[in-house]
């Protein structure tokens, strides 16, 4: 059985280690959430790409329709003007211009039909992309919600432990508290460690016979090498 001072310090250390682990877990959550958000964006990019493609086709269709209307207007005016022309050479030139306009109009109308077919296909592709993305994004957003809930739970538990800490701390021998909290603030190791096979539980180097003897007698001791607080479970 460990000495009373060690048992009390172990209780405080257990509480502090839980607080430390909670803080560490909390710092990891934003990165996890960011990773999931990137996954959502990747899934949704398929839908966005399909919508952008349709928007491009819609714009081209409007431009094509505008060009057709403009050329039809020009052809109509030339047709009217040709009736007033008296010279055969001028008349033939106008007919040639009208023929060229009608050829251009025919090509644009062919493109117009192609674009209308493309828009129908675009709509189907968007629906499929949305249907494929919906369950995936729903699952990922659920993960985000769970991370937010976990963050709330961690913060709540942290507040509970911090509220409890003064009481647990008051039970610890005042002689050992400064050294304990000094090591604790480093945030990388456990301040109080058990002796294992005559070695320090932190640096794993062999302890001097005098230190071992004092620890086994229940005295407050420090490692001869790393200066961590050590205790023996044998006393």
C-alpha cells in the first residue's frame, strides 16, 4: 500500500491527467471538423460542376437565340430592300447576302437544338449528382454534429473537474505541491510515478539505494536523475 501523501497526490494527478487529456482532445476537434468539411465540399463539387455546366449551356443557348433573331431581322430587311432594287447585279448581290444569312441561321438553329438536348441531359445529371451526394453529405454533417456535441461534453466535464480540483488539491501535502505543479505545467509527463524494479517510472534509470530506502519507508522522494516525484507501492 502506498503512503498517504502518495495516495492523495495520485488522486489529484488522476484528475489533472483527465483535464489534460480533455484539453488535448478539444484541440483536435477543429482539425477533424475541417477534414470532414473538405469531404463535404468534395462530394458537393460534383453537383456544383453539373450546375455550372448547365449554366454555361443556358448562356450559350440565349446567345444563340439572340444571334438567330438578329440574323433573321437582317435577312428580312434585305428581303424587303431587294424588292426595291432595279439593277440585276445589286439584286443578285442581295440574294447572295440573304443566302449566306440563311445558311448561318440554319447552322445556329442546329446548334440551338443541340444545346436544348444538352440542357435536358444536364438536368438529369444534376438530379443524379444530387441524389448521390445527399446521403453522403447527410452522414458527414451528422459527424460534424457529433463532434460539436462531443466538444460540449468535453467542456462540461472540464468545468466539473476544475470545480472539484480545489477540494482534491487541499488534501495534498503542501511540501510536495510546488514541485508537482511545476512538472505538471510542462504538460508532457506525469509528475508522480511509481518505482518499477528499483528504477524511476519516468526516466527508467536506476535509483540510488538511499532514495529507494526512503521511498519504501513512505518518505516524499524525487528521482536522482529526472527529479520527478517517486513513490513505492511496497511500503
